[in-house]
């Protein structure tokens, strides 16, 4: 396993200038390289993602994506950054029109994984569906996700070039099929980058002991950092330990970033819920996961019902509930409101806090209400509460999505098995890293 040097990644949708203090293309144990890229994320139209090599953009729309190069000669790919998944994969089916793909036959460094390989027989043990053997004696993987999307294909190895630094023999899935619930999303991305704690994840294979990010809520700018650095300017992080279990349970994801949710507050009022509501049951169902691959936050039925009722109660004087029981945004968000179109700002609403063991995530202001595109009722627009009901999606877990991680520095510390949180304006982080919005490359 390689010790990875620090990356600092700041993203800009336009073509960027590449900075790196390293002169070598391969990271070594004693390397002290610092990689800095400007970043800007925005609403993206189909086909507009950058394809230039040596860039690592990180975009925030419905998903967070990174752009990098794979293969020899390198092919530019765009991958969803997903802390809720293990195996990274690329779409290799060249017959699918309108979607970027990776061409394995054009890469001299591409190597398929055979069924007898230890990679196939032992390292795939954390995948939700065990790897199998296809008719060509190649290691076959089937991946499924909570949003009803799935992907299927063979494991392979190839060179991954991240910001000009090469990571050879990286294990990934070269997928022949991938069916997503979001076809527009599919048209922009080549695959998915798994970042959980499993042995096959990108962060595990590269040897990173820590990574972190900050997503801005105002202009969608942000910072992604792979590796460790001493940020003396950053306010102290509040850490919450990762939940570990020794006995495998059928509905508990042991390689997810699972934390202990201990309560929910609306303004300063703690919801009166028994602790058992937030504890996984004997099957493992009910864990709380921090997931960059999910946009919004989803709570199991009892917690969601209590939060919904209290939020409606505390906003009754400023928000008008959309009285349409059949309208459920994204299949799980059934609390929506009518907001006059002539308003310059959404009404002031109470904050919602997710109380974790040792830390707290406070969601406030515009992050609590999401305007549903194209939905108008008379002179009103439709805004939906950004917490959804896991039960409506048949998800047996609490999931904290990236929308509620905006303007929060989130640090994933794999070595000490913890996640740190600190409220921070991401503009400040970008400035302290020496990259400014005025840069125009």
C-alpha cells in the first residue's frame, strides 16, 4: 500500500491551469507534493463537463463529480464521488449513445481480473453481492444502489492519473451495463469513484489515511483534500467516532462511514424520541451513514414523522403547506410549501440540528428548502423540505447527504476511525489555500 502525499483540490468548471510542486509522476513515501487546483461548480448542461487531462474538477449539482485520466494513453473520465460506495467503476459499453465511456481496448495498461485472482476471491468480500465468474473466466461484479440504479461488469486494473500523478494497477469495475434513475446524470458521467472504507475503495487503494472536503452553499465553490495537512488556521473540528461492529449483520454496511445519531433539534427544541429510534436493530437496519453520493438527508419513519410535525408547527406563521398528498418530491420528500414568486428570499425558518455523539450538524436557511424546478401553483413556486422519509424509498437507514454538508469542513479520518465537522465558509478555505474566484484560466 502506498503512502499518499497531500492533495489540495479546488475546482473550476472551465479549463484550469495545473499547479504541482512535485517533479515526479509517481508518489513515494517521502513525497511532500502539494497539488492545488481552482474550483467552481455550477448547474451543468449535458455534455459540458471538462475533458482535459491533469485536472480534477469536483462539481456539485445533483452529484459531486471528479474528472481524471485513466489508461495508456490516458482517457479523460468524470466520476461521481461517493463515500457510500466501495468499488469504483467506469462505463465500458461503447454501444450506449449519449454517455461518456472508457475504452479498455485503447489502453495498453488495461488488464482484466481473472476468477482465480486473490482480488476476485478475497478482496470482494465487502461487496453487497459476491463476485462471480463469467464464461470467459473473468471476475464479474454486480452493484446495486439505494436509488434503484445498478451497474454490472468485470473487475480490471489500469493506471489512474490524478492531477498529473500516476497510480498504476488500480482495481475498478469495467461495466457493460449501468441503469440509473437519472438519465441526465448518466449523460455527464463516465462512472463512480467509491470512497468508503472497503479494501477496494479508491481512498483505500491509494493509501490515503485521511481526506476531507468543504462544499459552498452560495456559489457552489469548494475544496477537496486527499491526504493530511496541518491546518492551524482552521477552527477546531468536533469529532464523532465511527460505529464499528464485530459481528456481520445482514442490513448493516460495515465499510460505510457510520456515525451515531443521538437526537434531532428544531431550533433549540429537542424532539422527544426514544434513543432506540436511532439505534440499529438486531438485523443491523437503522445505521446512520454520511454519504456524499446522496444529495439530501433521509430519516427513518418515526424520526422523520416527528421532525416533519415540529417543523410544520414552528413555521406555520411563515410557510404555507402545499396541500397535495399525491405530490412527493424525489419519491421521499412529502413536505412541500407554496412560496410567492415575488419574494426575493425564502422566509426565515428555524434551523434543524442533527445531534451526533461528540458533534452536531446544523442545517439552516436556504439549505432547508429546495425549489422544485418547473413546479408553479398560481403565483407561487413549490419548495420542499430537504429531509425525506427513508421508509418511502425502502432504505433501512439514516443517510446524511451532501446538501446538508454545505459550508461544513468534513474530515474523514480513517486512521483514527472518526469524522470531524467544523462550520466554515468555503470561500475562506479557498482563499487560505491561495486560490481566488478572480482567477480566470
